[in-house]
């Protein structure tokens, strides 16, 4: 990766390439429990791609977040007075309607001026065919889908710049590289082969991406945070990106990659397969350095680690926590001031029990915990009731807020009269144990997971209900879109009931008196002792009082926010309850794959194709070309 970055920097010096990266966001997905984080945290994926481009010498790059720029139209974008050379789109599957409309709009630009359209991100990594039109009468589509990370994109750009003539449009360089087979050695691409009438006949898949093993080789995140488009209602781009001093105002939380991968193999989760069963991490020194840069330049105080399970590799987690904690002891201002949250499993939290004080000192303030179902009926990964409660107590004792993530499924009742099987029983226990916030999601098929295809072939997944098609934007985990339950509307009500049980006026008032957010460390001073002593006494008293008050009121504030979120979620999902009540459920019989035939570069089955995808045949002109 380091060598590739260097080679590209040399190459890009003689090319003037302007790039726009758009993050697709469908506002209909705004439901609990992701309200706030969905708008107020600039996503790490596009920021990382922006960092990689800037690092490679493509400084004229802008990152447009559709959640901040809902009317942005690629057909009207101009950078430095002209249409950019590259238009990149990043999307999660649930934002695919917006992803499609961004690509369609970019395709409205006259072919001679059209930028090269590259799609990537979680939607494309698993289902690359979704960014190509399967309808011969309706032509739109990306030029190429990247089914991987920064490394794949940079490899692609290296090939393109190597064949590009001076000032040649990037799209024409791409077409030549594609037609001469120059892209076939870049693992992690899917591109279209078209006929003379410009209709896509087949998709060529160059294989599974090569994963970057050492995350320290990634470019610095600060580069990407300098490229964010200021929020606006306009379809066009602003003359300049958000100034560094204003970034935190729009994105109070900075998302950072610390580690990737998980050692558990839950059948409903795509993480192990995505990471090719590897666990990857940055070193403690590298993370300390990133935090220092982001604090100094953007004044970020809160971070979210995009980890799948931060504690999965004990040695690496301790390297990171230990390094950051030592910085705190040494009086480093950035490291004393910052707070961060991330995800972990109960089992690994308990395994790290004796080190949680160091983890807290490193700045960890809250942990999202994969509790799923404490009865163990859904999955067993050491998260049964006793272990969960023990982990909660340990975390709170060490000043870390535990936040449970639960999964509701067909076999789970809302309430059980005995034991801890019921959803509300579990929520009650978790709240008592000190949960300030919670996440309750309905079990939904996750593409890339072991159980994905079976969810469709077994008829669990709905295609339509009451004549209304199940759209990708409903895959938030808040809609019942896969169930064998005879009364699925009850499942949908259960989700709302769970949130109403957790966030309600009674708890709000109780939280004002018996606050669960009042942990000793929540009130601790973040300024180094010597600097704090220099302050006048009245300032020290005021500061202490505001810290105590803030820590005390946190619980009630979260209750209030939860109630507002619940109202919004109810309004969004109530129509779906009506459809579920009416019934007439049509179920899938197979997972929806590509309708366009796919193949590998040598004519073998495409690596990303789902079973049932038509197999494309490698044509003689392709064979001649390679010869
Ligand atoms: C943090 C996170 C969130 C945050 C996002 C906040 C934010 N604004 O950033 C919150 C908590 C809000 C969230 C919510 C949800 N999330 Co989420 N989330 C994650 C998580 C843990 C990390 C994402 C991240 O930042 N990763 C780090 C970056 C660097 O990686 P990345 O985004 O994948 O980007 C890399 C590549 O994809 C690629 N890439 C990305 N974009 C592009 C573009 C181009 C052009 C190219 C070439 C490459 C490229 O390069 C990037 C750099 O390596 C991932 C799991 C994971 N470990 O990735 C799930 C994940 C993204 N979430 C997922 C889902 C499903 C959801 C929810 C629907 C909840 C649910 N049911 O699980 C909601 C949706 C909310 C909404 N309305 O958008 C899925 C998406 C699946 C899919 N196929 O689309 C993931 C992948 C988890 C999973 N494996 O199932 N999530």
C-alpha cells in the first residue's frame, strides 16, 4: 500500500484530475436507534476514500454527504469551474434508491464530458450488480464498481493514469484500459461489457479484493476531513470545502478506523466473510497520532471507533488502550480531552475485565455491546444474562457506559412471565443494570452473512406485503420484513413497545432524581492537574458544578431524545403496521441476485454472483484481445 501510494503520487503530479465523492443517504431511513449518528457523524468510508485520493495527489477532491446536501445534483457539479473527471458514489444497501438516482443524474451529462463513474461502499461490495441497469430500454449505470477498499481504488487509478494521454477524459482512458484487459489484474472490480448498441450484456468480475493487512499503511484521516462540502440546499457545489475550524460544528463526532473484524462467526452477520476471517488493526502509536492531529486541526472531542469488536484481539486492544492511557498520564492535552465509543462483545469485555480502568483512561466513554438475546435462544457467544450483567457492572464501575444492542426474533415473546426470555424482561434487566440507551433491531437478512440465502430460499424474507414492495430502505432493522410469525404486525408493535418501555415520561422523571449517568469518572476533570490548579478558585468550583450537573442530567436528556426518536419512528412505521395487518404477504423463494449475466475474467463463475445468477460466456473477441 505504501509503495502504491508513492507511485500514484509520482503519476498524479502530471495529471490534473478533479474528483467528487458523494455519500448516498435516503432520509426515509431516519428511525431509532440511529437518529443523530446518521446526520452528525461524517461517515468514515467516504472520508477514507477522500483521504486516499488527497494522499495520492488528487487534491481537488470534494466529499458531498447527501444527508447535508439533499438537493445535490451531479449533473450540475463543477469543481474549479469545470465538470470533474471522476464521480465516485458510496452507498449502504438501504440508501440504494438515492445511489441510483445520483448515478442516473450523472449519466445525464453529455457522454463526451461525463466523468468516470465509480461506485463503491457496503452496497457495492456485496451486490455490485445493483449499480448497473438490467433494463435494456433504460440506460444508466456506473462505469465500474469497486468491491473493495482504498487499495483497490488506488490500484485502478494507477492503471488508468498509466494509459491516460495528456488531458484525455478519464472515461475514455478507462474504456481503453477495460478493452485491452488492463483492468483484469486488479482484483475487486466489476465492470460492464456492452454491445454495439451500448446495452450491457454482461458484468465482468475481477475477483475478491486483496485486503490491506496493516492498517497503519492507510493515509491519515485528517486529509479527508478537509474535503467536506458545506451543508446546503443547493444542487451545486460551494467554491470551497468546510474550513477546518467549522468541521466539528457539522460533525461533532469523528469516526475513526481502529480495528476491523471479529472472531465470532454468528450466522446472521457478514463481518467475518467481509474481512476474509482476518482481524486487522492500527497500532496504538498510529491511533494516538491520528487523534492528536484531528484534535489540533479540527478540535474533535468525541470519536466513534468503527470497530466490529474492539476487544476481539486482546493484545491489540491493550496496545491501543495502553498507548492512549500513557499519553494521558504524560499530560497530553488532546488525549486527556477526547472521549470515544466503540463496539465489543460481552465475552471479550469480561476477558479484559482487569484492564478496563486503562481502557477508560484511554478515553473510552461508552461501549455498544452485542447482547442480541440474553436467553441464548438466538446465538450463544457468552452473552447470557449472568455474563451480560457482570459485564455491565464491571464497565460502570470503571466509568464506561454500557449500551446494549438487542435483536428481536420470531421465537421471542414481548413479555415472559418467568425467566428472561421476553424482550421487555431483558430490557428491564439491562436498564436496571445501568443501560442509558438501547438498540432493538428486528432480525433482518444481512447480505454476505452465512444465513442470507437461506433467509430467502426458506421463504422468511418478504417480497411484498399488501401489494406494497419491500424496498431496500426498509432494511434498517426497524421494519418487519422477514418473519414466519403468523401475526407479523405484532412483531412490529413489539419493536415500538420495546422503545416505549425504555424511553418514556416516567423514566424521564425518575432519571431526574435517580440518574444512571452519574458515574464518578463522568465528573472527572479532563484538564491536567497542574493546568487546573492555575485557574482561579471560583472557576474551579463552577467547572466542578457544571460537570456534576452534566453527568446527572445526561440520563434524563437521553430519555427526552429517545422519546422524540420514538415519535418519529412510530410515524414512519405505522403505515407498515397497517399493511402487515392486512396481510397478503408474498415471500421470496431465492435471494435477489443479478439479472445481468456475470462471469470472472477467465470465464469462470463471478466471485460476487449469488447462486442463480446467469453465467456469462467469455466471447471470442475478448479472447483475441487478451491474445
Ligand atoms: C459506524 C457504522 C454505522 C453508523 C454510521 C454513522 C456514520 N454516519 O458513519 C451508524 C450507527 C449510524 C450505522 C447505522 C446503520 N448501519 Co452501520 N455500520 C457501521 C460500521 C460498524 C462501520 C462503518 C464504517 O465507518 N466503517 C469504516 C469505513 C472506513 O469502512 P466502509 O464504510 O466500509 O468504507 C470502506 C469500503 O466500503 C470502501 N468504500 C466505501 N465507500 C466507497 C466509495 C467508493 C467509490 C469506493 C471505491 C470505495 C468505497 O472503502 C472504504 C475504506 O476502506 C459498519 C461495519 C463496518 N465495520 O464497516 C456498519 C454497516 C455499514 N452498517 C450497516 C447497516 C445495515 C446499518 C443499519 C441499517 C443498521 C443495521 N440494521 O445494522 C443502520 C443504517 C442507518 C442509516 N440510516 O444510514 C451494514 C451495511 C450493509 C450493507 N450491505 O449496506 C454494515 C456494513 C454492517 C454490516 N456488516 O452489516 N452504522
